[in-house]
C-alpha cells in the first residue's frame, strides 16, 4: 500500500506535465487550411496557355515554414509543366513587385480521378498577415492540366485564416497575375480549390497565456520538489 501511495503524486504530476506540453505544442506546427468536399461534374478547371484559375486565402496573423499543396491533374498527358505565382494582388496593374514567390511544377501522372492534394507548390515560406493569390501560367505548349475544385467544399481553417472563392480567366496573357479574373461558380455556390496549407504560427502568445503557462510550470516544479522531499 505504501508503494501505491507514493506513485499517485507521480501519476498526477505526469498528467499535469502532459497537459501543459500539449497546450504549449498546440501553438506551433499545424494545418493552416484544408479544403475537401464533393467533386462536381465540372470540378476540373483547365490550366492552359490561355485559360487559368486563380485562388485566394487570407491570414490575420503571420506564419512561417509555410507549405502549399494543390490537387492537380494532367490533361491530356502527364509531363506538362506550368508556373505558379504567389502574389498579394491580381488583376490589371499587378507587377512583379507584388510577387511573393514563383515555382515551376510538373503535372503528375493521373487517371483524372479526384484526388487529395498531391503537388507541393511551395515550402519554407514566411507569410505576414495579408491576402494572397495563386495564379498559373502553362508552359506545356498544346498540352494542359487542371486544378481540382469543389462546389460543396469543406474548409477547415485555423483562427484568423480564410480561404476565398476561386476565379478564372480566359486570357492569361504574358503575365498571369495581371490578367482579368471573374468569379467561378453559379449564384451563391462558388468553387473552392482542393488544397492544404501547413505552417507554424509566428504570433506572440498573449501575456495572460504566458502567465498561465508560467504558473502551471511553477506548480509542477513545486510538487515535484515536495514529492522528492517526502521520499
């Protein structure tokens, strides 16, 4: 019985430490946004030399080590390449001054079935609070690809994060971000791109949060010291 009595405080301490660590770690490294849903019959938006979608998302806080993945499919064959632009503005008048990053990617082999996000377009980004746009420019000549979208999308986002509606253009021009884009969808139902964004929050914890965490750690340290003295 004496052995069991001594184990109880240790178990309680372990639980408290676990809860504090879970709380602390929850502030770091997570899924910022994830979109999935029911695939519509016209859910594959063409990315060609002239037609291209655009999509947006907004942050009210900063994130580091950001990765962005999309569900992409080749049409009619794999191996087609394209350029993706990440900018803080789209539409006429947009220039390279609004560029955050660009990347060249290759469409994967696919049987055109709806798939989860399978192409990582960007990684290691640090993004400040802002609204961001992704636009595309196909470099594959007569070959082209597509972006999977959903019209009954389920967007799971972190606090302060918004995934905006999807747009499209029928005249990409020489610089995709500067093209004229229109709303893509029907009525109040608009398309969302099938995508995943991950990263680490750069937000500084509130003072009250730091105080609560400090008191928690102090309590654990005090109890551990008392438990050691009792032995």
